C-alpha cells in the first residue's frame, strides 16, 4: 500500500493541526495504522497507533508525551487515518510519518513537516 501524508505546516505554540494519511493501491481493512515522528538528531518515535478493531474492540494507544493532546482516528473512503494535534508546543516539531503494518508488511509514507514556532 502506498501512503501519502498531508496537513502539515507551520503552527504557533498552542495551535492545532489535523494530519491525514491517504492510501492507494491495495488498501485493506486489516492494516494496523500508526503515526510516527522524527525531529533532527533524534530517532523516529511512535506517536499513536490504532488497531483493526471496530467499536469496543478498537484500541488506540499514545506516546506518553502526547496523551491528552493528540487523537488518532481511522477514516473512511480514501483517507486511512488521521491525527488531530492540539495544544502544540515547539517540542512537537518534527516530520510526521504514517505507517501501515500487518504481518510482514510495513509501509511508510514520505512524511509531512510540522514546525511549531511563534
């Protein structure tokens, strides 16, 4: 599956953004979906992930640093997954990557940049 992120851009501290990840190719419902981020000089880190469950079986998890501020959601139609980023601070500045994985399949988008600055 090919992934394309969108929605990044310069935002002021305290501001919000909504990132989207669109999938093309063989898009199937049994991919686990996640958002990662990477800032200069640091390793890529997991921000949030969501499993393939529906309703009460859906499980979302978040990195400790973003709990309460970020929300991951599965989307219908062409957009696979979104990430709502609220109350951003400069430490959230990074390139944000979409990831889809199942079994041995592990696909990445090229990322969307989110600089947080006055």
